C-alpha cells in the first residue's frame, strides 16, 4: 500500500487495521502481524506504529505480545467494549430493538445487584414509588414508560459511573425514540417480575434479585418476534 505521509498517520493506520479486523471477521487471538512487518506494510516509523497500536489497545481491539512468537493479535473484547460499540450505533441512527434489548439485558443484573447493595432509605422509597406506578399503569399506554422509569431509577443507585451512565442514557434513548416492540406483553407474571425488582432492593435480597433477573430475561426472549 502507498506510504501514508500526513499528520494523522497513526490514526489512519489504526483505522485501516480496525476495518480489516472487522471486515475479515477475525476472532480473538487472530495474528495481525509483527511490528516490523506492519511498519514495512504502512511505511511508518516505529514510534508512529506504536501510537497506532496504542490507539487500538485502548479501544480493546488488539493486544501486543512480546518475545518469540509475539506480535499484534486481535484482543478478547470486554462486555463494556461491545456495549460501547452498540451505543455508537445508536448515535449513528442504526439502533434496532434487538440492539437495545441486548444491551439492557447485559446490564440488568449488575444494575439490580448494585441497588440491592447500595440503596439508601430514600432510594428504596423512590424505587417503591416507581414500582407502584408500574402497577397502576400496567396494561395501559403509560405502562412502558413506567417500566423504563423503574429500571432507570434502580440504575441511578449504582456507584459505578460508567454502568449508571450507559444504562440510564440507553433508557432515555428508548423512551425518546419510542421504539416499537421493546417491551413484552403485559402478563401478570411480567408485572410480578418488575415488582420483585423493587422488592429485592427493599429487602436487600440478592437471591430474589437473581430470580427476578432470570425471569426478566426469559420473558424478554419470549417476547421477541420469531
């Protein structure tokens, strides 16, 4: 490939490698190349290649292994890296119901257990009020908004700023976009599951939280179109 000579060389190299990894569908552990080979391929200096690799490492795209048999390899992507990618798709207007639900399902367990562990008396009272709003609105047009408000209020308890931000911003997006099909049918079982979210927090009961999360995921899967 022609030598890249402008002032954003490292960014360009990183972008080319990332695009190649994605387009080729390379999985974790796939060998991308040795540093000397990549320097020759792109016609760049060691410092420039190192900067490009660091950009990719910071994003969880690649990892560098030193010594014999070492080089640059596709990294094992963390759940948060995957979630960040999904949120970038939302920003670009490419969201689907499946995207939204998969992200929320991935976060629900951590969010609820954080609330069970960290909720103050004020948090518990406000979550209980949200649960009562869900009960009152169940089966009506206001039901979905009440459900999302409950989920968001539970998430606000988390001391993990990244987790809290990811979850609440996604809920805000869903409410604003009014995506069709993101909620399950209004069954009594589904209502009980959401009330148990609040009950688990009030009782500081991790076992009930696990049960509610498990039921919530089964109901979400069952609600998706086949």
